[in-house]
C-alpha cells in the first residue's frame, strides 16, 4: 500500500467523502477532486448485483475510464477505506481491487449475432491495466484517433474528456485522416488499422460516414467502441459499432456484415 496516497473518488456519497478526508488527516494522504497522473488510488462505488455477488463491480464513470486507461493507480472499493480506518494504517489493496464495471454485466448479445462475434466478457480490467502500465504497455499505444463530432450530449463525457481518456491510454488525436490513406500500401510502418474514427451516432448522418469510408476505407465507429474497449481493456472487434450497413459500403466482402449494436447501456 502507498504511505501517502493521492485519492480520487467516483460515485461515493458525501458521507463517504468525509470519511476519506478524515482518514487522510489521521494517517496521511490527500483527497482530490480531479484525475491526474499524480492520483494513486481511485476509490469507486461498488454495486450490489445479485448475479455477480462475488465480484466488485462499479459504475463506468469518466473518472473510472481515466484511471483504467492510465493504469498508474489502484482502483478499489470503499471497503479499502473502512479497513484502513479500522487498522489505522493503509492496508493492502489487492483484496479490494475492482473487478470491472456494470457495462460488462449488461453486455448481452443482440438477437441475430452469433456467439463468435460477441466479445468475451473479461473481468479484471483494472488489474490488467495496472500490470500493463508497470510493463510499459498502453491500450491505445500506436493508434491515431479522429473525433468527428463535438460529443455535446450529456450521455457521453465531453470532447475534452474523451481526448484526455485517449491520451491517457497512449493514443494520439489527429485532426483528419491522411488524404491518400485509401491508396497507401499496407505496411507495418503505416497500417490503416491503426487509425480509428469515432463519432456520436446521434450527430453523425449516413452520408458523412459513407464519405469517410470512400475516402479512407475506414468505418466510422460509435464512441461506445472506445468505452467498451476500455471496460474489457482490449480493443474489441469493431463490427458491432459501425455506423454504416454493408449495403452502403461497396467493395467489402460478404463476411464483413453490419451487426446490431451491442454497445453497453452506460455512456
């Protein structure tokens, strides 16, 4: 455990926040209000779910996504605070580490999608992220992202928060795709698959998505592709998140079919 942790809270009550403040005053540490590279612990609300009673499951919040892709801090439940209070010292974090967020419990295959095309639910993303950070790996390392919209809907984090999340995960933001991307030869140095175009489905019309595809050969993906990949801590198959149907993407093979979205019920 960390001697003087820098703690950020996610989804906790005002009473729980006061408990954290009091504890840090007694045994060291600090409670902060925003995520940064200095945060050592995210203390997240844990949800009471009957079918996953043995797992520590939290809400998928902006802070959770920031902490998860950064990988430099522990993501624990509030019981870590309670046990540390009882011991009057910071206890080991492993028994209190969050297993994942509620979107994993809600990832139900859409009707008509075969099981082979549904992402396998992978619990333990916080631990995977933490270990990846130690070894110098990042979820979005080597990937370039284009954001087509302002993402002004309250359903999603703000555009600036999305940019932060991508950059915390090792990704790069570019203003637009290279003009000659469609014609470029696929090489290890410059693979087209390393470009990801994200959009807000409520703000993107079919014609805009089609134009991107015709110019670059890349599909516009719902922004929930980003968040669901974070929840699993792996880049998912992008087909369930594509905006265009196969009828609107000439030149693609028949096995590249548009799948009904299975995006999580969270943002």
